[in-house]
């Protein structure tokens, strides 16, 4: 039996994937649970990652004509009730504010007092409150399109929570737009999905499939929900972003009407679209390995850590000066949309422990600097993605850093693409389809799960049966579904216009 | 009688200052009231201003060693109760979450259901929830100092609200730090006040006084509250930012303990400091005039608007091309920490109305571009701050834009300094002090209010009497109080170590 490689994370992905995930979040110092049920604390390293995600997306939103604004945290209950499907979708898991002060009771304790006439819901999403505002802002077709985005916190009272993936409170952006015509609203819905796909692939190095959700998986109140779906390393799908075509449903519920070019009053056509801190969960599960997090350089909070190795106290000053000199030169280099960001970790702790700390945090490049490196005008660099280590001349290190980071970025994307390709299979037989998703079936190599590209009759009966039997759902109906050719539903055998994507999911 | 100048805002500042303020907020499209009591909608122009405030402050926080993180929106009631003064300060005005879903009742309506075992408070400030986290993060003196900032929304259930100045929900940043020694925590408290002062003056062009609050005006639970105070154009004071030395009060309440260098367990020393969207209210009331908002260039969402004047349709293409050329050249220029930001407003609406729209929004520079300007290779520029208008060669316009913006920035700061100086007076007689704050006393020129620099015996009885009689409070006890020399309390005549700042306030 081969000697087991020692890993920084226990258990490994193969041993216990969900537990591995929690341990990576912890070891990488990205987030932790708070004492408030389901609410997380996003730690500085995790929040810096979120700030970079925000910066990248915000730029893309602004380039596509959107502006930011801010709307109330609270939604009157009556607003939520305006759209029937919408309220049904969110009523079961919302935080309700009923009082506006605390008062000392006879038991010497503080109790809620000052009951509100109408309860307020902490926003789970803002279609209704933003809709009410849009109704005031939109008078004429000249006021359209209205292209607004909000960065905010939202609350959905989930019963089973997991850091980043499903938390009671999370951070997100929600785009809300209103248009003159159905066609323009559809164009916006598709355009923002494309922005999400570009961001996922170009920044996060996380390949995604795009398509439409089935009726059962739609956003409550939407006419159509488009999505990006990524494959995690346990072969489950993660819904990483959604873009909703809302038709005139919310415009009618909120009264968003405009004087049309011909003079009649018309209801606007609206869209909404969002991604959240869940993206961080997606990055961990796409790139993390058994030593912890691996950060894609375009989003990494820092690109390079310099690790001074001080074995004798008399070397300290010279080595730190050498590190400062290299750091200053690295910072003059640009990578992607910012300067190369460098940390010098001169903490006086065990060198091995210090180095592993940065491995677990996933910083793209580490460079050790000891007396011998200094004498050789070099550093000893390590790439987090491949594990490759080598001594390199310090000037070459600086001159090639941007290319190194770009190689890492592209390598990570390619690796994730290859992984997805390896676990995406076409199935036409229901037995094989079932076997694919039955992990206890260890002797069958295909029983590893993944994305099953199979035909579907468009019937909810088959969708429900597959969900009940296997906990497998249709993740997305590809836009180019027809290109896979017609066939028979993998479940019932009725005609299908093309394959759709089945998977287990988060 | 001189002909009254027509103003864009009605009423003027002199006619009705509070109403003038509301009208400027509205006319400048900064914010509006929502249907949710006390919660505002921050409109795109106002939010872009807030984003610039955030960018400027965030940079200064990071330069002083702080990192951002994010903590839960909800605070368990028991956490708030850990610090006695703290809970007393906030219990009267907090939003209380008592249920976690809505359920259909027999009346066919949705009612709160799923009562929580312990009510949750929507954070009015985060000392207690962040303290609980710090207690986990801090083990040893090596973990200190802990220098954290959070950008977040907070809720205080104010009964009388006013856009930006006092709203139930507002946006802010709250710094929270923990230190090994009392001296270090004090140094941090003072350092962050200095950051706020620098930001207020260098970015907002709003001069501020610094000092300490009296015991009665302290943050609930703090040992000492330092503040920056600015004078508005109605001569009232606005508390624009606070920095609190919390001693060991919250460390004891939350159990933030560390193993000291000598090995004993010690409680940490903590600070907190914050500024909010109230700063926008301060900018409006410092710089706004009877034509609307005046934006300090370093924070203005855009610096320059180009206004094409198209009188004949056949000129349109050429004029727009000319505008695009100038805009492109302007955007190559840098001002302060960013590129010059330019809008071309080519909307097909009345030219006068369009120009006045930008006056009201307070953009620093407007430039009209008509056929004659194009023929002369010039533009017709107007400065928002001085109202100065002139034709200027287009290349000179571009080459001098950064200097023009800097002139505006410095001119605004100087004007605000002069205003404050004009309405800051020393009073040693209580009669004169009273007259100063008695506006009905129209025939007395000093009866305009402002900052009264007067002696105080340090007694709360005099402080209360002045507050009761005149609604005037001690805004701040200057750090250099002693420099004004000893004297007698303006109210009771007892000895005073130096003058303090009295004013009416927001």
C-alpha cells in the first residue's frame, strides 16, 4: 500500500467531502459560524475576497449601463403579499420584525414592546420594495429603461445552513431593471446571465453551464429563470447565479406603469438578477484541495507572500530589507486590473507553521527568502496551484510575476473544465442513469455522479420521479438544447427535443 | 427694494432652512423617503456620492492597518444586555425580530409564526456581537492589536426622522479594535478621530472641531467619546463622527481576555468609531445654496457635465462628436485619486431645464457646447461653486481641468471655514450668551446663533440648565481647552479651566 501523503486538511475530499469543506473554510480563515443561528462571520481574508468579487462585478455592471442605489432593509408584509407566488415562496423562511423597542418587565428582564401596526419582513429579496419605488420613478417611456443594482444583505431563514452556501443572512447584489418592451427585458435577462458567465469563468476560473430552469425551479413570481451552474469536486451542481425575466408580474403587482409612445398607459417589463457570497463556496469547492483553499489570482486578496527565513538574529535586518526591496518591485507590476499585491509575513512564529498557514489560505505564490537566497540574489518560490517549487533569480521573479499569475489563473480554469468534462456523460438508458447517481454502487466506475446529459419529455411527472428516486434534478435546460438532437425521455420514453442537464445539487 | 434673485430651490435657506434642506435632497436626486417608516431610498446620484465617501475612508482605514470583515445583522437580546449602560441606550429604539415565518391564518391573512426562543435585535451598533467574536479570536497578547472595520447597515427606531441626518436605517462603517494596553487603545481612539477630521476637511471640504463629549453625551457604555463637529449654514452643529474609548467595559462584558506577556489573563482594551450616511447631510448643509447641492470635487460622482446645445438637427452629429472628443481628452486627466469623470448629457429635453438639473445636482463644472463654441474650438464653462461663467479654448479647458477642480475644492473649504469663523463668538456674560441663541431677537446682530465659546464649570447642573433654557448643548470640550485660559462658568460663575463649544445641534 502506497504511503499516504500527509495533507493539511483532515478529512480529505475523498474521505468526507462536506466535512472537508467546513475544514477548508476554517483553515483558510474565510468565515466562521456566529452564535446567531445561521448567520456567519466573514473573516478578513474571506471579506477581502468578497471585496474583489464586488469590484469585478461592479465594473461589469457599470459597463453595461447600470447604476447602484440602496433600498430599505424592511419590507411591509402587505408588499410581499402583492405577488401571490412570490409571497408563497418566501413566507416560510422570513425574519419578522414585530416590535420597535425593549421594555423592562416585572420579571426584571427586557421584553419586546411597541408592537408595530404592520409587521415588517427583513428583505429576503427586494422585488416588491424596489417595485414600489420604480412605480414612482417611472412615468413615461422616456424614463425607461431603468437599470439599477443594489449591494446588500438579505435574510432567508434556512433551517439547515452551511457557511457561504446556505446561510440565514448573506451578502449579495440584486439587479432590478424595468423596460419598455418584452424584447428589451428579455435581452437584459440574457445579457446579465452572460455577465455572470464571463465573471465566473474569467475571474473565478469556474466554468459554468447556462440555460433555463424548469418551471418547478423558477424564482417565485418569475416568468422564466436563467441560471449558471457549476460542477463541484463532489460532482454535485452549484447554482451560482440567476437572472429572472419577470414579465409584467411585478410591474402589475407594484403598479409600474408608463405613458407609452402612443400615449396609452402600459405596464413595464422587469427583470432581476443576483449572485451572492455563495460564489465563495463555489470557488472553494471548485479549486480547493486537500491542503486547503486555492485562490484564483484575479480575485486573490493578495498575490504573493514573502516569507523571510531568519535562522540567526543577526540576519534579520538584512533579510527584511531584501524582502522589502523585492516587495516594492513586485508592487510596481500590474496583473489583470490591479497592482500585484504582496504580503511580507515577518511574524515570529515557527516557519513551517507559517508557510502552511499560507498554503491553507490559498495565496497563489509563496516565496521563501533565507540567507542563502539573499546571497544568490534569488528567492525560493512555490506555486499554490501545481505545488511546483524552484529557486529563481529575484529580478526574474519580479519580471515574470504577472505571467506566473496568469498561468495559474488559466491553469485553474482548464483544470476545472477538464474535471467537468471527465464527469459529464450522456445517458439514454434509465438503468445507467440510475447507476450513475448511485454512489454505493462502488464496483461500477460510472457510479460517481456528475452531470448526466439526458433526454426529457418536458413533463413534471418525470422530473418529480427522478427527484424522488435519486434526489437528482434538472439543473438547466441548455439554450442550445436542440443541437444535441431529438430523442426519447430517459425516464418515460416520450419524445424529447434535446438533452438537458441532470445532477444532484447544493 | 432690490429685485429678488430667482432661485432653483424654494424656499431659500433664509426663508425656511429645514424645508430648504428637504427640497435640496429631492432636487439633487440624492434620496427620498420610502413607504417604510423612517427608511430612505438612496438614489443613484446619492449612492455614488456614498461610494466615493466609502472609497476615500476605506483607503485611510487600510493605510492605518485596519482590515474589513462582516458580522451578523442580528444581535441576541442577551448580548445587548451584557453591558448595562449600552442596553439602556439602545433598548428604546430597536427593531425586534420575534418570528421566523408567516403563516396563513383563519382570516385568510398572513401572520407572524414560528416564534423565536430569544428575540433578535437588528443591530443598532455591533459592539456586543463583534465583542463575542473577538473573545474567540483573542487568546494571547500576540493576537493584539485586532484592527477591524465593518461597512454595514444599522437600525435605530428614531421617532422623528430626516433624510440622511436621522433615519431608522442608515449605512455606516464601524471600526472595532482590541488592544493590549490602555495607552494603545487611547492612541487608536485619537488616531481614528484624526482620520475623520482629515477626511472631513480634505475630501468633504467641511471644517470640523475636535474634542471630547461631556459625560451626558457619551456613547452608551463608553469611557470617553471623542467627536468631530461641524457648523451647518443655520449655525447649528452637526456631530459628524465619533470615536469611542471603551476602556475594558465591553471586553469584560464579552470576555475578551488574553494571556499577557507575563502570563496572567488580562482583559483587552477596546475602541469603536463610526461615520455614516449622515455625512451626506453634513455636506448638503455645509455647501448647498439656494440653487441646490454643491459637490466638493474630490467626492463628486462626476466632475464635469458636457451639455450639447443642438438648435438645428443637422448640427447634432458634429456637436456630439466634438463633445465625445473633449470628454475623451478630459478622461485622460487625473484629479486627486481618480480620473476626471465626465458625463455627456445628450437627452432630448429643454436645454434650460437640463442645465438647471445639473446645477441642482451640484456637479462642479458644466460646459455648454453649441455650434458657435465648436466653430471657436471652445466651450462655455460654468463653475458651480462661484457661478463664474466663461468661454474657454477647449484645449485649455482640458489642460486646466484638474487645477479648476482643485480650486473649487479649496475654495469650498475656505468658504466654510470663513462661515464658521464669522459665527463663532466668545461669551462671558450669560445674558449675551442667551441673546446669541435667541433668534426672535432680530434687532440684535449677534442673535443669529452659532458656536459660543464659553467657560464651563464641568458641572452637569449648568449643562442641563442651558439645555433646558435654550436647547443648547456642549458640542465638544476641545483638546486644547486650556489654551483659551481659565475663567468663570458662563452660567454659574464657578471656576473653569477653559472654554468649551456650545451650540444648538442636529
